[in-house]
């Protein structure tokens, strides 16, 4: 089998569980985990090692979202994601590698959505992750240390670049707080049945840079949030998609929260409350109340674009509203993702990702 045919054979295998995977999104690729490693409680993160890939696990991603204000006074959002999926555990060099990589990049304005996608084979240098100095890439898209500190523990100074047919960006990200483990010291439970992932974030980036859009370039500043997650079976078989929130409040506090929907019409919620100094407090399962509100017709789907989030123990009762209702990413696994504003007991901004809406 020649290299091109082998690539498509592996890609087809990795994307093959379409009934579940297309509904759940990229994480649905992990519904079968035979032979792959599974997350366990009690593991300690090892940096910079864990900034790199974990080829014995089925799926993994490096994911950045940014809320931006342009010099033109307009609010923007930007996203950069590198996904890794494996047809088999482990890795090999050259075309025998079982790893497949996918990149998504997007920019959201109040009235337009721009996105692009890249696919790559592992083992041939087209995509991958280095840990020292840190660099994650697919083709010419890059998320990399621009000022290596030697240890690389905090991913403190990154440069993020991507281009599409009608957009591009070059951002510098500087961390002002610590890396935050999600869940139980990084063990993030996703269902009542116990599916889980390893998960940590760096939610304290300030951003400066330049955004290129049709007919203009604009200088921007803002906040960014990096998520790192890997697993082999993060969702239960009956879970049909998720609604994920990363919120920066004006108080300096932050919230990561998610609802995983199931086929019976129920949902599993959890999250992390993060203090202004970076101390995480796990939100126990189903204590965060996530209620969809107004919807919009997006890409032929009825998608919630306004939400109510409640967490009485923190005095949280907020409305979360999309800046652009039509922030649809029409990739191999299409999903909604865009910047949001929060009003109510905590004002702020953030990002919302929704998968599995048909």
C-alpha cells in the first residue's frame, strides 16, 4: 500500500465510528478503548513531559481560546486546536505510525465566522509536539515557546499562529498565574459510569498580537485559556455531546464547567472554580446547574446560544450569551464554538463549545 493510501486507511479507521463520533465530536473517537491506556486516580502531572503527546492513549488535544478586543473597538474571538487520534497504541517513525493529527483554527467577529482545518499523518514530521522547548504544530500552524525558561513547567510565554483562506493571526501569550489541574488533581470524571480524562489548564494568559481579516489587519489584546486533555474513552456510549464553558470573571475568578448530554435527555455536569490566585476547587458532579435558553438555527441545527449557569455555593447565577450566534466550525467533526459574555452575579467573558447538535 503506498503512503497516500495508507494515510487514508488509517484516517478512515480513526474516523470510523461515525454514528457516535459525529454526534459526540472528536472525543467520540474514544468510545472503544481496547489496548489503550486508561486514566487512573492518583497520578501526578509531570512537566514538561505532560505538555507532550501520550501515544498509548486514544485521543488528545492542545486547545487555546482567546477573547480579544481590537484597536478598532470590536470584540473578537480566536481558537487554535491540535488533536491527536491513534488507530493503535504507541508510535512508530515514518508511515507506519498509527497516529493521525487534525488542526482547527477559527476567528469569530460579531457578524462573521472564519475557520480552517488541517489533517496530517504522524511519523513524517507534518504534525507533532516537542516538550523542550515546547512546540505543537501542524503544517505551518504553531503554538510554541518564544521565551524558553528552561523548565517549561508553566508554558509561560507562547506564540500562536495560524492562517486560513481569509484570516490569520499571530499572538503572544503570557501567563500571569499557575497551571490549574481540573477534576481530582487532574483526573476529570465525565460520566456517572466513571469515564474520565487527564485534564489541566493554563487559564491566565494575556494576549497581544495582530489579527488579519478580509481588507484589514487589526491589533488586538485580551485573555486566553489553554486546555490540555487526553484519554482513551472520555465519554459513555449513551452520551451524545457536550456543552463546555471557560469563563473569565471581572472579579479575577474563573470557571470551567461542562454538561455532557445523554440520549435519555439527561446530563452530567461538573467543573472547577478557580480563584484569582489560581487555586482550583472541584465542583462535585451535578452541582453546577446548566440550563439552555434561547436558540438559533445554525447550519441547519437548533443550537442554544443563551444559557443560565447556577452554582449557589459560590453565589453564581449568570446569563451566558454568544457574541455571534452563528459561530459554527464546519470541520470534519462540525461543532459550535465562539466567544460569550456573562452577566448577572458575575460579569465577564469567555468561550463556549457545543458538540452533538443535529
